[in-house]
């Protein structure tokens, strides 16, 4: 019987013109996959079927054996399949779709920017890799679409340059030809390049701000670049926050149901919190738990925050507290007993014992002039009531004013940027310069 079966197998003519992968697989047996790929020549297959055959041949998945076996038959009947408006069933059996091949071939054949394997044109690929030579060529090419977006995040070339830290590419994109189109472009989440830079790079953030980036733009979560920075930073470095605040971002901007100042205090970013207060962040706003910043910090930190106040505060309402915000003594009813008083410097509601000190109006910051008291009649008095905490702040300011030389009075914010930012952008090679930078920064933050 074995001899008969072997002779029968030898006498059978080779199978040709198979109409389905099932019949082909039944005749060819276990070696059908190998034999079919050897017989399927490029001249016998159409271009689309040939590309699928190569993909099926290179794949070791078992489900592709049957599909590649019947490709020769499907290619001979491809004209009929195309006229009927559907693909061959052999490709569907193999679990492969023809769309990637069609789209790839079309992108190469059509005129315009060439699309690479990862779906980015040469223009976006040059930005991503930092290939400045290719980027210059693309910027000079009239066919380049400067506002082109990547297909996944909808990000422009400026977004991609910031994401991958390509400062020199950012500088090229900030040229006259493309700056207006890209500097404040938004992606699918309405993030601008400045949103991404504030979470990644001080140098790129500085460069974008110097070239007109809007620091007040919000994304689809209602977050400014400053909010993104506070949420993403891992260290208490006030440099980026200071740069954004100097470019008119709102220090009282929201972060979810809270504020920037609350979030900075919650994360223990106290140096950033000092900069927020210096630029006008309110200490009286409540968080979702009903707490003010006054309630979250200890006496030492509160004193540091009050030392940065330069704008008139919003007074805490009389109905907000039933006790002194300093010593916690209960206020008397109808103004009897322990009376309520407001500190003219921080706006807290305190008792008479905790606000018995008065300070001359000339000692207040310049922005307080004419706005220290609510009633115009109270402005006639030169002495203003302050709490004990703010009294110590005024004493420290007076002491520093005496010790400083007449020619050494420099605006705090400008001194901060000169000492910190000036060093940040220069390459510091000497160790001594690095040590001096740290000490000068500590002195600037202590003032």
C-alpha cells in the first residue's frame, strides 16, 4: 500500500489554476507554504498581491500559510475582484489589510512633501531630529506646508522641536517667515509650544517668551503654561515661574478647583509660592476644603509670604471668621468684647491684641498708596494698623534699607533675573563661579 501511494503521488500532475487557498493547501500538504512562495513569481502577481505575498512569506504566523498558498489563484482573478468593488478573500483570511500598502504607495507617488515610514514629512522629521541643514532646505522650499501637523497629537513643527529639546530648530522656526504661524499654535489638547516648554526647558521657555509667545493662553484643561510648570516640575526652582509671571501670566490662575498658590504650597514649592505672592497672588482665596493659604502654613512660612507682598490685599470678610486668625480668640458679638480688625498689609482678620502696632503709610510698598484703607477718611491718618507678623516684616525692611547703600537700591525682580537668569544661560566652566552663583541666588531669595 505504501508503494502504491508513492507511485500515485508521483503520477499525479502538478496542480495548476487553483481557485481557492483551501484546495491548494489540501494538495500541497505541509510543504504548501514553501512551494507556493517558490512558484509565485513577481511576473505572475499584480503589484498589490506581490506586496502581500512578501509580507505573508516573511511572517511566521500559522494563519498566513493558507493565505500565501492561494495568492497565485487570487492574482489571476484580481480583475474580477476589483470590478466587484471588494478585495480578495485570501487577504482577509491572512488577517492583513491592504490599506497600509495603498496609503504608503500613494504618499510616495503624489507630488508634495515626502512622508517617511513614521508618518512624518521631511520637514517635521528634520525638526524632530535637529537636522538643521534639512530644516533650512524645507523652510526655503515653496511647497513646504509650515503649519503641517503630526497625525497623532496634531502638533506643529514648533511643538515637536520643543518636545525633543531642539533649541536650534526652535530658533530657526522663530524666523520672520514662520514665527507668526507657529509661536502660539495649538495642538489637539490646545497646548501651545510654551505649555510644552514650561514643563521641559528653561532656555526654550526664555527664548519663546522673548519672541512673543503668549503666557496667558490656556489649554483644554484651562491651564496656563505656569500651571503646567507647577504641576510637572520636580523641584522648587522659581526661575521659569518668574519668567512667566514677568510676561503677564495670571498669578491667581486656576488649577482644577484650586489656585496656583494653593497648589505650590501643597507641593511644598515655597520658592515658587514666594514669586506668586510677589506678583499679586491672593492669600485669602479658599481651596476645595475651605482653607485659605493663611490656614495651611506655619508662622515662619507665613512671615516669608507676607514679606513678598507688594500689592494691596483683599480683606478677609468679617463673616468669614468667628475668631482671630492669629491667636484664635473668639470675637465678641455686635462689636463688644474682642473686636475685629484688619491688617492693612496682609488683609487678615485679627483682634486688637494681635494688631496693636501701627506703621507709617510711607513704609508700605508703592502700590499701596491711596488703597491702604477702605474708607477715604481713614486715609488721612498717617499710621496704619498691621498685625504682629507684618510688623516684623516692616522692621526687617527698615533694617535692610539702613544697611544698603544709596546706590545699591535695585528693583528686587530685576536683581533676581540678573543674578539667576544671567548665570542660567551662560556655560559656567569654573567651579568657583558655580559656588558664587549658589550663594548669590540664596541672597536674592532672602531679600
